[in-house]
C-alpha cells in the first residue's frame, strides 16, 4: 500500500520531496513521481527507507514444573497456552466531549478502544471560571467519565496564553500585587486546579499555546528587575518553591505546578502548527527551544491538526519526532541516536491533539496531544490517520497519542472524524485504526491461542537434569500491554511494560477451576538477557544501584534472585562473579563479545568482563 504526498514547489530552486510508503506482501516498494509539469527537471539525490514498525518485546514466561499428577491434568508436553492481550500499555487516547459522557454508545466505544482521555472542553480556566465567582463543573464531570471507563486522565490545561481565550475578569485584574490582582488570580488558579485534579491526572499541560499567545508574559514581564512581577503578590512565591523575586511568569507557572504536585508530576508544553508549516515562529524547532527554558518540564505536547491528509508523511514524521526528542534532551539531533538511545531519554513527546485536514480544492520522550484528520474522501482520510499513527507509535521519542475530533458528533471541523454517529467502525478511517482488522486490535495486538509450551530450562535457570525436561515456559513477541494467560484450566495476569528489549515473567498467582493446578510456580526467579553494557571503572552501570555482591558460585539466576528480593528491575553481572542490582542502565550498550567472561557458577552464561556488564531484566511476577 502507499500514501502519497502533495508538494508545493518553490520556483527556480531544488525542492525536497518526502513521503511515506509501506510494502505489500511481496516486500517490494515502487517510487513513483506523477503529475509533474512537462518542463520540470527531476534529480533523485537520495531515497531513504526508515522502518515504521514498532520494536517488540521478546517475552519469556516461566511456567515452572508440572503440579502433582492426577487423572484430570494433562501431561505438560500436551499443554497449550492462550495468551490474550487485553489492553495496550502505550497511550492510545482521545478527547472526550461533553455529550459523550451521557451517551452509552459513546462511553462504551471509548472504553473499548482508548486507554487515555482528555477533556475536549470544560477544564480550561475560562471553561471553569468564565466569571470570577462563577464555577462550572463540567470539566470535573467529563474527567470522571474518562476515569470511569478505566482510562488514564490528561489535564488540559492550567493556563491558556492566547489573548482571546483569557476571560475578561482576568484581563481587568489590576497589576498591583493586591489580593484582587492578576498575580493573586494566577496563584489562586493553580492551587484551585491542582487541588481538583491531583491524584486523578497523570500528566498536565501547564500553559497552553505559548508560541501563539503572550498575554500573561506581556502583562508580567518582570525584565531586568522591573515590575510588575508575579512575586509582587508575596503568597505566590513561597520559600519552598525556589522562585527568584524577579522570575518571569512563564517560568513561575512551571515552578508553581512542580511545587504543588511534587517531583514526579509530568508537566508539558502544548502547541500547534509544529508538524505542518504555519509560520516560522511556530515551527517544531521553536517549540523545542521554548521547552528547554523550563527545567521542570518532563514532556513536550505537539498538537497535530494536520492540514492535508495526503501530506501525512510517516517516515518524515518519525524523523521529526525522533530529532525533536533528542534536541529536547540536549542530545545530537542529527539522526545519530538509535531508537534504544531515544527511548532512554527522560523527556518525551506527546501527540496531543491529532487530526488531519484535507479539502480537495485546497493547494496547500513527545506526546501528540490533539490529533484528527480532515478529509471528505474517507479513503484519503483513513490513509492520513494510519500514516500518522504508524509514525507516532513507531517513534521511540513519542510517549502517547491523543485523537481529538475522532467521532462525527465531536468533530470541531468538517470531515475530520474517524467514527460515525452510531459509533461503529464502518467508515474507512475507523476500520483502518479501530476495526477488528485495524491497527489497535489486530496489527498491534499480541494475542496467541493454543501456543505450545516449551520444555527445558527457561534461561537463566539451571535445574537438575532429571527435572530439566519438566520445566516449561512460553516465548512470544509482544506489544506493551496487559495480558491474560490460560494454561490447563488455570489463569493468571501479567503486564508487558512500555519499553524496548527482552522481558521475562514468572507465572505465579494462578487461579484454577475446581482447584486443579497443571503447573506449580517456577522454582527460581526468571529473567531475560537485555544487552552487554559498558562498565567503565568508577562509573555505575545501573541507576539507583545497590552495593555489589561477589560470589565464587555466581550465576545469572542467583543475581536475579537477589535483585528480585531487593525489588530492583535490573541485574548487572561483571568480572564473572559480581552482581549489582538497580534501575535502568545508564551506560551505553556495546558489542555482546565484550561480555566475554563466563559466570563462575554457570559457564553456559556470560557474566560481563572487567569493563563490561551483562545486563538482565528481572522477571516480573504475574498477578
């Protein structure tokens, strides 16, 4: 299949053409340039293909040995497992509008397809307090409807910088630092908003659309020590906040939210016209530069109200996502970082308001926070949505995607909806994305029925020879999410987290019909080899590492058992005998051959080297 792109050429110079294609079942790709003027010169300088698939986990589920034999339990060799993906862990969310929460069809559809939600309207300052003392609670009602579906909640937004979105009573407030001043109103707003949604929201837009509005920045510039300043109202700058007396109001907003929400809160910028050209001032590079000003920021929200479905370029978008995430974290933005490198970066993007517009007659780690597609031709609209979802989901720099005008009743512009008035997947956009054979429930689903159990030890467990053939495990490729495991009339649950690389799960907490158990829990803690990492002398390999332990009988299994007991998700083995437990690796990966020293207690496995560490993920436990 293909997705084309339209190009508006600049006369008398070379023009870059970027687009997206994906291969058919033959794996062949054909590049076609069509509808070119007869006098056009074409020079093909480079043709680059970038993989738009998402890295999958290789998951090993350690099942353990057979339980006590009786006539009602099959032999282990004949047992098969059903592995059923129940819910995505990667945020694939949408905006919920006011009428949706009172429509059972809409809320049911929302619950089935989306795992994150945001209020389309209702929770912004102007929605909640159109007048100083008049509170409207519809944002709270919508947020309750979102969490009622089991979805996580994204708070949008504390402030809105665009002049026409600021209430008149806020504009009329004096700048004298009194209790009736603008400074006092800003402090009151953040306290009121945080108190209402703290504990409910998982991430927060701090000041919406700062590239397109400067109302608060102009009112309280506080430049060079000159007033008016936000701290003229002394209560707005308590000592524990760490705000300088002459702090600019935008920096203050981020500090105030960090002060009130605590160190783990996810704080974002959010702006539009970053993924398609509007003006130079709203380019994605400027959003990155702006975001770098706020050390409290943990993510960058990129609204994606794209103006042309045919110009949704999956590979081009992936490059933008990845490069912007690298720059946001102060790393090289030249494409040199691998997906694993990008995934490990602390600050990510969200596609926050996702839609794509296409009017045929027109010529024209991040979150993708507001996403929809406008196109009267359903096939083109579906292609636009599909390419955008593929690019965002495949990018290691994107942490979540939020569709905006996703249903016909909620569309805020003509011809952007994926879903019809009856909340079915009959339309092409819905079929491609949300249908039984679409991206969410088919291509990005890792359900396996009747998968045969494998016998033999599940690495790294070393078991006596007589029981080795009875130990069982399953290996499969999985997308991040929640899973149900069924074996021999018994069930358990486990989660594959968002991330990259191999993973292990120990199958415990079985619930069985009539008390019949086919498999006992694994005897030892499982794990999965992740990679060989550099281990320079004097530098930790793992974050939040515990003091190392050295044993002459060291094996990966013993190290994993120690790390499991310490509630640490990673184990690092060095020098053939030393085990360190901690968080995610902080050193670079290196060639597997560098981890050349055999484990002293199990020569079947490598235990790093003097300057390298064999890093394992500690097995999760099923629940």
